[in-house]
C-alpha cells in the first residue's frame, strides 16, 4: 500500500468512525474468528484493495492490470460498456475466477487470492447475482431464516432455534427491505423487485462488511428502482457497497452528485470521479455514454 493510499484510508476511517458515532451503527464484527481464518483489519479504512489484477481467458484479457480501492462504509458505482470486465472483477473478488496476476486484499490482512469461495463469504463479502435466487416455495421469513442458518459462525447453527439476537436481525432486515408486511407471504408470489430485495435481505442477514451487487435494478419498475436507491443509501456507512449498473438514472440517484463513480473499459479503469466529471470525459463518451 502506498503512503497516499494509507493517508486516504486514515481519512476515510476517521469519517467512518464519525458516521458510526452519529448513526449508532454497529462496527463490522471480526467475522473470521473461530473459523481458522485470518482476522480482517480495517484500521486503514480500506475494505477492498485490488492491485493490477489481470485475468485471461484463452489469451483474451478480460482484466488488464485493474487497480481499485473501496473504503470501509463506501458506496461505489461501477459503470462501463458490455464486456468491460465488471462481472469478471466481482468473480475475482469472490474467488470464482482466479487472476493470472495481481493482488486482492480484504482490509489489510486478508489475501483473497488464498481463500476459497465459501471462506471469502465467511470473512464478510456478500454477492448478489443479477437473477434473483430465492427459495420460491418458502415464506419471506423462512428465506431470511435460512440465510442465517448458512452462516457458519459459531453462534449460528442449523438445528438451533433462533436466538433473540437473530430474530431481531431478521426484523431489522425485513424493515430495511420493505417486506415487513410480507414476512408470511410465499416468496414465489412476490414481484420481481421484491424478490431482488429479499435476496439482498438474505445477504444482509449475514451482516457482510462488503456487498457486491451486479446490475441490481435490471428489470425493476421506476418506483422499485428508486426504492432500491434509498435502500442502498441507507446501508452506506454500515457496509461497503460496490454497485455495477448500466442504468444512469439509478447511478445518479445513488451518487447524489457527491459520490465517486468508476468507469471500466477493456478490463481497466478508464476514469474515476463524480458522475458529472466522467460524463464530460471524452473517452468515456466515446466508449460508453455516447452510444
Ligand atoms: N468464463 C469466461 N470465458 C471466456 N471469456 C469470458 C468468460 N467470462 C467473461 N469472459 C469475457 O470477458 C469479457 C468481460 O466480461 P464481463 O462479463 O466481465 O463483462 P461485463 O463488464 O460484466 O459486461 P456486461 O455489462 O455485459 O455484464 C467479455 O469479453 C467476456 O466475453
Ligand atoms: Mg456483467
């Protein structure tokens, strides 16, 4: 890590601490404990650090020396044309794809390239795929209950009854995803948008430090999209979120003119800055926005 990165991290950490104090939010717990996994360390304020990640598929480079840093509690949007490497980047973070070269760290101590996919999820990285994958025959509540049961931390066990703490967490998540009134409904009967929220809720039940969301509003109505933006904004500070989207109106709602956007193109970062800045960038217009 470079000195500038550490300084930026320390600044982000300070603002994160201030936000925690303001909102009374919980600090991310040390998730690796008891699993023989290393303890994540977020003291520098950095949640995710990718350094020169390169991925080739049969000689074709899907990622070319991609470097990216996401701060603790940050909400970051990633945009870019089809084939830019956005999903491949998420595949590398979650252990689905192994890069040919580069580094990927979660906090300053966890080398993601040494962990398996389940271990990466256990240390606190949750991922939402594009298609909702909820258990259609079960109720909303049961889906969330199952999400807690797949949490293999010592306090959770498939056969134990839900603890008060777990019930509280499910209640909290039901409110966040606007499904409190639908807790007893069969998940298969929910709208497409509600299923997407339920899946996000299943990730939130496990209290991840970092959430990766690949095109989360695809297929949603305008109203559902707007509510999803509100949900993500409410999670900022408590989790780090990386949101990949093509829907520029949604990206505008999420960034509110003040958060950074990263533009990927041909497997690398083409531009980074406020949405208005990247929209005015001639190269970005040529490869993506101007089409
Ligand atoms: N398993 C694979 N084998 C071969 N090529 C792949 C594989 N996965 C991705 N690619 C290629 O890598 C490039 C990057 O793909 P990726 O899916 O990461 O793009 P993306 O930015 O997510 O695009 P989109 O916006 O369409 O989802 C594409 O050219 C794709 O065809
Ligand atoms: Mg993709």
